[in-house]
C-alpha cells in the first residue's frame, strides 16, 4: 500500500526537490508555499505534520512548486512579502522588498527623530516607490509626516496605493506618476527625499540570478553601463526640491560608493554626510544635506 501523503511528508519531499533546483532556502520556501496553498499561517504547519494532504491541496501546491522550480520568486507566487514588520502586497510590477532597504528606512526614521518636535508636518518624498515600502513605513511610524510617493510606473503606483489603503495610511500619502521628480514642480519643497533607485549596471544585469533577471521589473533595476545613470539625474532634481537643511538619502550598491559620493560632492549645494554600512560592513546608504 502506498504511503499516505501528509503535510510533513509533503514538506520534506518538496524541500529536497527545491534544493535540487537551486533554492538557497528550500525548507522555508516549501513551508511558505504550502501555507499559502492551505490558506493558513506558516507557524500552523508545525502542529499539522501528521495531517493528511488531500488531492486538491497537492494539486494546488504542485503548481506553485513547479513555478518556483522554474524560477518565479516566492513573493510573486504568494503575492506578498514582509518588510519592517508590515505585510506588503507585491506583483511582478514591483521589486520584491529586500532587507537592505530596511536600513534606508531606519536612517530616514532616525533623521526625523533627530529633528525633534516641529511646528509643521515633515514633508517626505519617496522617489521610485514601487510597492510603497519606504513611503508607507514612514507614514506608519511618523504620524506628523506628509509623504509623497513617486513612480514612473502606473502599475507600481496601483500596488503602492493598495498597500497604503490596507495599512491605513492612504490619507497621508500623495501618489504621483513621474519620471523621478520631473513632474514635481521645483517650487514644491521636501524636508527629506529618500530613494532606492535603480543601480544595476548593464554587465551586472546580465549576471543576476534567473529569478531576478527574468521576473523582476528591469525598469526598477537597470541603470545603464555604469549603474549610476538614474542617480546622476536624481541628485540635481532632488537638490532643487530640498528645503535648506533638508536631507537626501540614497540606497546604493556598495560598488558604487565612491562614484556616488563624488557626484554629491561635486554639487556645491550639497554637503556629503557619512555613508551608512549594513551588517556586512558594506556601504548601503549615502546621505547628503542641502545647504
């Protein structure tokens, strides 16, 4: 008699299968996908190992696993990803939130906190908002912030608007369709402009893992032969729209640190601040202050 498929057996088989197909976290991915297929929390699987896995569940799960083995990221398969303890909906129209960007958000929140009490709302812009993680996290943690979320992609803005609505901050975020800050009047001033811009060079793009290169939006990744083409346009645009004493915060590739610091230093309106390193001691967030 054939051995019965249980939740535990299904997880073990799938973890082995995903490992053979190059997954770096096969057990975690198997659990996330099975929890999604069952419509439960991942933690609930741990008390369900002996439960039978029926044909309907296995069919649904099998399709998810097949698509994952082909390279589709787990976040797109399940439709969401946690960022800064908030749950964000994601689609192939937006980048999948990454832990590195949490450092940018922490830097932004620390900058606001250091300013102390203010008589007026703090004006924050998130350029290239994607799924809205920077804008929404800022609005969630800083009630006195007025946030402008900007993206050139209408599809990305739709995802960001949905996330803002679900997370209860839509009324404090203005969404603007714009290529960087081009559609934002220069008379509009911000106390802080934060951005996780595209910074992948042409050569790097060709060598990215399949699940990134084939599935995530190239528009949000690629930045020309040097990896700085977008940032080169963003710095002067942002500088024009910063208040005196305002701050520009950019997530960067560690390989671009020197080049981007030079770009900022060459703009006499800006004062370069200390570049913040991540837990791996790699340069991750460049800071500048408007004179």
